[in-house]
C-alpha cells in the first residue's frame, strides 16, 4: 500500500500492488475481507499491463518476440571444389 493510502490522505482512489503469476488471467475484481466477516468485491482498473508471452509464460515479451522460439532456415547449398 502506498503511503498516502496508509495515512488516509488523497483518497480519491487507493493504489494496491499485488504479485501475480504469468500463468493466470489478470482478475477483473478482487475480494476484500472486511471487519466483522463481511466481504466485498471491488472492480480492478489497470493503468498499465505488461506484455505477456503465453508460450514461455513470462512477462516482458510476446510470443512473436519469445527467445524460446526457433526459426528454422534452409541451409545454403555448399559447393565442393
């Protein structure tokens, strides 16, 4: 939680930083457990989302840029002299 939210200043919106796995979809809501046992679903708005490669299941590049992708090229014919 950022400092402004922790001290209840500038509460137009709260920022929350979470760690997620690249193998799951980004959630559209999160569930908060409130005091007294109540629960509430909060919609999530992403200011930015990272590039995601579904092939290598990593953030930072797409399938087209994946370093694990091998491009096979036909060898040039060799001439024997």
